[in-house]
């Protein structure tokens, strides 16, 4: 390969290169920013991601397979890259005032945020299991550290350690799975795995074992039941701005890997894997929604809600082996991820606005009477809860609608019924938050930070407006094919 | 004596001397630095034996990764750098006897192995694993992306580790 080919390869992953170089430069620039003006670091981090976002948006129809097939840029990866960069920018907006209030302001926070965003972007384009592994580590390790950034607060340290131990454990399982897949097919490239299966040279027993290991390891990352045990403690202990980003970015990146690996490389294994996915999705929806009912702490409640939502996203993947449904699988999963991201950011920004130092202001009782003193916050939280429940015309409703439609197309009405019933169960605990805000008396305390309010109201407005005019968005998700 | 033999004796003396300093140094950081010298000596032996790949691996893995990791661990865990406890304890005689017995056993085993006295086959000069490895790592057709990403990953992990462990107070 000559140099012009190398520069074409770099050009294809330009948004990723921009974020990584920006992170390295910011690490140096941050040294010269005084402790009182760390807002500048936050602003610079957001500008870096915005620049990368503009590059991505300017060439949304770019498609390329570069670096000897290790990287595939296609509609799928462009969609997710936009999602990750948008999440990163919103996370900076949520973090700035929160970190100052909690006394956690450090320039490295934003550098690590950029590193983890670059890991997620890499995950979106990875089409080789080696790159998948590196992306998984690049997105996880900064998150382990960010979860523990409030050290020496004990719950933050506990959260970081639990996340680190279980995260490393699950990465180990992923590596084991990659090794087994390599043993079965002699390659780590997704296209090469397909070729080996078609040529009949793959050891199918080993391959199924490897695929199962990959599913378990990535299932830990996206918090599928029964691999979800870490989620409530980690989400509760980590600083809320980190949790908000973790709940969206890490989950979307995990699903990016699952979708690409399974739909691209393992459709031939669907006979063995579809029943497994069926059971996992059903368990995740039931357990997440039922256990959430018992939660009084809003961060734990949202943690169980995120587990339940992982189940709904997994629904889209259940019929992945049917070639005529696979395209709808990808489209509805991507659309659901987008709806989930908007809804989560709305809810988490309200949580961040109400959180006080020492972990106060996080119980349901602290939300009583919110509608009187902070009507805008109460309204945005209501929109988020309705969207989580799946009430029209919010984006959350359409997300569930498209996922259930994909399931019916694939011929799994039973699972769709479980999904609808668990959605009804979830209405109980989501709407209870609304009841507290509007019908109970209380003296809630919230802060007035312009960036936080902009993030909360903007994503709430998006939830409704995009919910009503969802056609272009779904059309975009439908074009986000895997190649 | 040939120049190679002189070189061998010099390097062997440095390697063994540095290894002795590792166990004798009172300061843990100094011990880690002596360990690097000792590792370096072993790398020179590999190079003298025409085992270029092993020499490079020794430098990259032992000096580059393990020794630096040890120094990092020592620097980030405070209050253990200076050790003031006595360097010899009551079982030093037993330790000496055991060490000598082990050494004698190893010498006897090596001498009684037939391969120790026969002249080895010359290496195939066409095989050049290092340059193959090098071009696989940095060629755009090979693993340059994974190689560079691994360094970004390590940088992120380094920043994170320092952020958690560094004592700011």
C-alpha cells in the first residue's frame, strides 16, 4: 500500500482522528488553564467534539472499507458516530456546573471523556474483532476512572471498583470469545468469518461457543439480565454526570458491537442463538421493570430502567438471522437507541439539577412539589417519564413501536406480548415520579444553571417534536445499513 | 581471548553485579533501576547469540513494560520507598546453602545435556522475523491501526491511573 492509500484510510476515520488528537492536545493545554477557569477546558472539549460532529454530518453518505478491512465506515457507523458525539457534547453541558458544585473540577475529566467518546466512535466502525477489543477497552477504562472521580467519597470508590472488576472480567470473556472464534475460523475479520462459514472450513461447535462468549461479555457491558448485577450500584455511586453519559454512551457502544458482529458475521448461527436472545430479552425486560418498582432512590430507579431498556433494544436483534428482517432489526435498534438517549438525557439533567452535596436530593420524596417551585423542570421530567413509558406522541413510543413491529415481522408475537405487558408494568414507577412532582407537597431544592436547563429543555422538546415528525429520522435510521 | 569473549565477561559482570545491587539496594526505586541494568545485560547476551528477536523482546517487554510498571507502582504507593529493616535475617545460612545447591544442580544438569557440548546449526540468514514483525505492525495493510490505538489506550489508562492515585493534598 502506498501513502495516498494510507491518507485515504485516515480520511475515512477523520472524525475519530480529530477527537483523539484533540484529547492529546487538551491534555497539554489544560496544564496552562488555572484551577478557577476549568470551564475553558470544558468548552474546548465540547468544541473538539463539535468539530468532529460537523465533519461527520458533512459526509453522512460516506462509505469505505479501510485498513485492510479492519474499519468499515457506513450508514450504521455514521448514525452512531453522530449519536456518540452528540451525547459527549450534552455530557459536557451536564458536567460543567455539577462538577463545580460537588468540588470535583479537574481538567483530566474532560480529557478522559474525549478518550471514551473516541472508543465509542471506534466501536461504531470496528469490523475486526481485534479493533472491537481495543475499542471496548478504550471506552471502558476512562469510564472506570470517571466513575471514581469523586474519591475519597466511598460510594464513588465502590462504584469505580465494582465497575472495574466486573468490566475487566467481562472483557476477559470477550477476549476468550474472540480466541475461540479465531480458533474456529482462522481469522478475526468479520468478513473473513463469513467467508469461512460459507466455505465450510469453520469449526461450528467452537464458533457457537465463541459467539456465546462474545454475547455474554458484551451483555455485561450493556447490562442484560443475568449480567446486570453491577448496574444499580455503579449508577448510584458514580457522579450523576458520569452516570448519565455511561447509561447512554456505553450502552449504545455495546449494542453497536453486538449488532455489527451478530448481523454481519453470525447470521448462520441464528438457529442456535435466536432462542438464547429470546430468553435474555424476556428476562431483562421482566426483571428490570419489576425490580424498578421497589426503588425509592431516583438513580437506582433509572439504573433498573436502563436495564429494562437494554431488553427492549435486544428485542430488535432477536429475528436477526432472517435476511429480510435484518435491515429492520438494525433500523429499529438504532432508532430505539436514539429515543433512549434523548429520554435519558432529559431525565438525568433533572436529576443533576436536584442533586445536593453528600448524595442528598436523590430520593423520590425530594421530588415532591417540584411542579410549583420549578415548573419547567417538572414538565421536562414528565416528558421523559412519558417517553420511557412509551406514551404517544413521544419518541419513546415510536422506539417501542418500531421494535415491536420488527418482532412481529420476524414472527415472535409471544415476545412482543411480554414487551407490551412489561411496558404497562413500567408505567407504575415512571408515573409515580410524576405523581410526586405534581400531587405531593414539598420543598424541593434545585439549582439554576443555564447549560443544564438548555440541555434538559432542548432534549425534552426534541422528544416531543421528533416524536411527531419522526419520519425523516426513521428514514435515516433505515438507510443506516451494514455493509 | 577473542574480543567477543572479553565482551561476554564484561557484560556478565555487569549483569550479575546489577542483580546483586537489586537485592542489596535499600531504596526501592534504586533497586528497580538496577533491575533495568540487569535486564539490559541479558538483552546483550541474546544479541551476542544472534537471537535478535529475543533481544528486542527483552528490551521491549522487560525493560519497556515491566520495569517501568514497577517504577510507577513504587512511585504511586507512598511511604514504601525507603526500607530501614535489617537486610539479613536468621535464615541466611540456610538460604546460602540452598542457593549453592541449586546452582550446582543447574550446572551439573547443563553439562550432562548433550546439546551443551555440540556446535549448533547456523541460523537461516534469510529468515528475518524482526523486520517482518516491524512491517506488520506499522504497515497500513497490517496492524498499524491496532498498534496506534493500543498506544492511545495506554495513554488514557495512564492519565486515569495518575488521576486516581496522585496525592494532591
